[in-house]
C-alpha cells in the first residue's frame, strides 16, 4: 500500500472508531436518565471511584502542593516575591493541577479497572448473558460507571485542592519561613471561588472521559486474556492523552470568563 | 403445517460478503429436545442469536406458535426474549455475585417480588439442579459441572418456554459430558411444556439426548430426523460427520 492510501485507511479507521465510541457514549448517557434506575449500582460505583481513590488523591495533592512551594520559592525568591508563593501555587492547584493530576491518578486506578472488568465480562459471555435476559448491558454496566465518575471526580478534585493548599501553606510558612500575614492576605486576594469551580467543572469532564473510554474499551475487548490486557492499556493511554488535550480547550474556553472579573 | 412448534422459514444472514445462513428451514417441536449439529463456524450460534432476538435476520421468517416474530418491533421482541432462557457454553455466570444472586438476578431485574417469594423461587430453581446447599458460594468456588447446573438454574428461574443450550458439552471430559446430558434430559422431563434446543457438535451426546436432530451444513439444514434416523441414514455428509472421517463430501 502506498503511504497516501495507508494514511487514508488509518484516517477512516480512526473516524469509524470515534463514531462507534460516540454512539456507545450516547447510549450510556441516555441510560442514565431513563428507567430502570439502578441506584444500588450507582452507589457502588461512587464508592469505588470516590472513596477508594481518596487516599491516593490526598497523598498526591499534599506532596504536589509541598513540592511546588519549594520550586516556586526557588524562582520567586530571586526577585523578592516570596509572599506570592501561596497565591501562585494555589491558583495553579485549583485551576490546573488539581483537576489534571486527580484525573490522571484516578484514570490509572479506575479507568483501567473498568476496562478490565467489563472486558472480562465481554470475553466470558457475561455481557451476552445480560442481553439474553433482556437487560441492556450498556445501561446496566456503563451508565452507573459514567454517572458515578462525573459526580465523584469534582469532589476528589476539591479534596486535592484542599490538601494541596495545606501542603503549600505548611511548607511556605513553617519550612521556608515566609511571613504568614502577607502570605494569606495575597492568597485571599488572588484566589476566587471561580478558580475552584472551574477546576471542579474540568474534573467532571475528565471523569466522563475516564469512565466512557474505560467502559467502551471493555465492551469492545476481543480475544481472551490478551484482548482484555490490550483493552486496559488502550483505555488508560487514550484517556490520559484525551484529558490533557481536552484540558487545553476547556481552559481556553473558560479563561475569558474569568479575566475581566474583579 | 402445525402451530405447536418454532418454525424457521428460509432464514438468511450474512456478514459482509460471508453468507452464514443461506435459507434455513427447520421445525422445532414444542415439548421436545431438538439438537442442531454441524461443524464449527457453520452459523449454529448465529441461529441461536437470531432466535433469541439478539440479532436480526436478513431474510426469512421465525414463526413461534403461529406468530411471526421477525415482523415485531423492538418492544414486542423484548417480550419474546423473556420467553427464552439461554445456557451459555462456559456458563457465563456473573463472577461478582454468589450463586444465589446469579439465579436471583433475572427475577430482581424483571419481577417485583418480595424477598421471601424471591427466595422461594430461587431455591426451587437451585433445587431442580441439586445446588440448594451451594447458593452462598462464589462462582469461582464451583466446579465446572456445578457452574453448568447453576447456569441452567438461572436460565430456568423465570420459567421460560424455550431453553437454549450453546455447545453445552464442548471441552468437557466424558464423565462431565454424561453429567450434562443427564442435566439436559432431567430438566426437560421435570419441566412440563419446556422446549429445548441444543447446539452441538458432540455426536455421542446428541444421540443420547435428542428427540430430533437437524444438521446444519453450509448455511442450510441438510438433514432432519430422530436419533435413530441419524444412526441409520446413508446421507454422505451426515455419515462423514457422525463417523468423524476426513474423507468425504465435507472438505476442510
């Protein structure tokens, strides 16, 4: 095959794949709003996505805040702006690091588990069994996972922001010796609730990406254990890349809304 | 033509350029065990999926007791699906649930039962396959034979009219095969009005359990008859398949 037609074939395959993903996702979202409502499944997934991810999110958040305090001090100390460490790092945490790092950590844990679990159900005919019992497998399996991730990621992100801010503040005021007075005054001056809300909104979108890609990869898994492994890897990689790409575009869209505030 | 059967008329299905079913004509009599045999990849599983309404045929009709289900909309088709129970090749039990919960699952999803009534129905189904004492176990604690039995219990719990088995004895040792044969026969005898359809390429098992045998070959039914007819037929394709010979009309 010549390079041009190879490129064309690749493009067609990519478009087809995305189309299938879109149809799958639409079915899953429709499954959230239409009956039957399986609240028990939703709560079980919320526990899995939220509670069970909390410890890794808290550890990541605290140390991210702490290391950024040290690095920002390294840069800001050169021109005597150490009082701005808190506001700078907390802005970065709430607007960017919180949603992105939370999502990437949760993606590694939750996205892979969803792809592996549903993929195993696919290759062992458990999904066919659901269908044979007149149950829509997309609604039964994917809808609660996607719903739970959209609900829980913002909460995890808020937890990340909180411990991150505590980490910066501790390192800045207790370890680096920044004067707490201007430190907290600046932080209050610079950081607005909109920064936090914006970050939480982003993480809801990322939660949707993690769960929908993980479930889609699971549903389309083929060919035994190897196929499930491949589905899992592809889910984590695709979600991770998508989170970073989508993050840029959401930021660009959200930015004008917060520039002119005062 | 009688109405006490499932009648497939000129059923066709293709995937892209590949013609899987090229006009299948078959009568599956009510209240009996019918076994459809054929080589792997001859469209037996596709036939099951179309029958259950999991897949639509490209042409032809499926008439169940006088009603043509190929003309039904999605909603009515869902009702038809509720009249079927399916036992999958590898049981396909939900491994996140106990045996009891597996059997209870279709009831919880489709019927509003109080817990005592539900328990009674599930335990009755488990009792019919000899698994009452194993309800609390996780699926992975069961042996292969117990899994098959649990799968039959799950397929039976909603009292379907039709029970479908997809390759029930494939990959099992001879003793397990005999056990599953017994299970199919006993289930049939213990359930009045049940119609069983078994998809298989296991000839010995087929001849033991079948009231009726049909052979699917190259997308068509080329033979129909009783187990005795299969033993005595001189149809070259059936003979080759039954005797498992390399030489003959079937080429690999």
